[in-house]
């Protein structure tokens, strides 16, 4: 099965898919580089984790049309969120693994995938993307 059969009938399906994969790669990079010197309220980063993975998952809903592709995207994003936490603990000196970050990532994925149950699931198609 060709990759384009997995994608919604978008005007530029490969562009949107490449953009989504770029966002996934950007998330990995941002999570492994030294954090910016910001003073934030305690545990406010959980909102950032949730939003990042919500946006990745809801973007996958906009791009992929087949249920199997969405399931794989969701599983992959949850695994990515958990894997990044392990990588932060093992590969960086200025970050630490936090199971609550992995949980926030996973909840963000579930919330983003829930968009498939709403009329917003085809927003990009309707916008002639």
C-alpha cells in the first residue's frame, strides 16, 4: 500500500506529512538540548508537554485517514514521549527523566487523537490544505 493511500485527500499531502515529521523531529531536538534559563512555576512544564503532544497527535488526525495509521501514530507518539524521558535521564546532564512528563505526553496524545471523534478531524481538508 502506498503511503499516499494512508493520507487524507489534501492538496499537498506529502508537504503536510513532511511538516508533521519535522515537528516530531523538532520535539525530539527541543527535549534533548539544554533548557532555556527560565524561571517557571513548579510543574508548569506539564502543560507544555501536554500541549506539544496534543498538537502532534491532533495534526496526525488531520493528515492520516486510515484508523491503522492513526493507531500507529498514537502508539509511536506515546513511545516517543516515554523514550525521550529515558533519553533525558541517560544522555543529558542538564535534564532529568520525569515519569510525570511521560504521563503528560501520553495524555496529550490521547486528547489529540480524540479530535478524530469531532467534526474538527477534517479541518485541514476543509481548508483545502
